[in-house]
C-alpha cells in the first residue's frame, strides 16, 4: 500500500466544515493508496461545483472543466492515453443535470473510466437550488413553495441504459466507500459510483443523520450479476437505502476494444507522428 500522504494537496480547501466531500476525498485517497496507483498514473476530471473542486485537493493529474462537461474531456484523455486511470468527479447537478446527456452516452460507449458523483441532493455551489435528485416538494433557497419536478433515480437510469458497473456508498461509511471505489476503478468498462453525502449549508433535509438512519450494506450473499434484482435495489430509496455494488457485468467490450484506431495498439500519446502524417489528412479537405 502506498503512503496516503503522497496524494495530499497544498491548495487551500474551500468546503464548508462538515461537508460530505471531505469523506469522499479521504475515500478516494485511501482507494488510490490501496490500489497502489501512483499520482502520475491517475487523472481526476471534473466540471463545476463543490464536489467538482476535487482535482484541486488531490495530488494527481487533474482537469477542471465546464459545468456538466467533465465526461467529454475525460473520455478524450482515456482515448489518447488508455493506460491512465481516469476518474470523473462531480456533484448531482453537474453529473445528472447539466451533464445528463453526457452521462447517458458515456454509458453507451462503455469506456474504461470511473464516474464518482457526490450526491447531496442539492446544488451546493450556487447556494441551494433543487437538483435533479432533490425530493418532490422539498423547499429550497429557490423553490419557496417546494420542488415541483420529480427527482430522477440515477442508479435506475444507469442500469436501464446498460451500465456495466453500478455502485452506491455513503460518505460517512469509509469502509464501504473504499471497497466500492476499488472495485469500480478495477472494473473494465464504465463504472458509476453514486456517493450519498450531506450538504451541511443548504440541504437541511438530507442530513448526515438522515442518511445514517437509512443506509445499509447489501448482504454478502447479494448477487450483483442479477440485473432484475439490481433494479429492485436501485428503486429502493426511502426509509431504507442499500449501499454497495448493486450491479456488475463482466466481459462486455469497451469502446477502446472496438475502436479501430486504438484497439490492440499502443496509446496514441506514445506513437511517433511526423508532419507528413498529418498532411495527408489535411489534403482531403482541400
């Protein structure tokens, strides 16, 4: 196991005291250390938001992009350098709202990347508006009479869309969080990990206690290859909320396996290019 201190950033942290992102940050550090992934072997890509500040607080390669647009550069990075461990981190608004379209098509492509969503069921950076996962009727800083749109169930959506790995964890349960993250990063194909976490400043409903009173670990004999059972568990969100690996499918071809420019070839970043190699393509546009 690597020394976890090698992942510590010197950047000043701007999260509110008690923010669930602290638990997620420590979970990612421990995961990378246990998997013995060196800082230069990983890249964390994000959009905009509180959870999306993660690249600033982790000493690995990082890319901080636009709101909801973390997945396109992450996929581009993976296609150019398939040996990198590519991890996408953002909040529920960033991932499922502005980034909802990219979320669906990343599942379709099944690139070998991991998407971690810090799901606090609110927009934290922009001061508490209802997000795609905020409960119907919940009063927020912008929805004074309550949210009037039904929340999405991201795990059920991912399963229906064909995701090959779906996990859920709670930022207050580091043991389960690290276990799920390790499996997700080692999984060959697109992996979604939805991490329940409190927003202590702007969500007074889904608090640390609210989650702690409801989350439970899936039993050891749970069959994560059963898609129907996984859908049942994905839809179970209320008085009881299951955590762990809900679904895992092995053997499905990744985008890298199928793309003729990439499959069975060295990473693009390592290939030798000359001007004449580019000129023949440019000439086609004359």
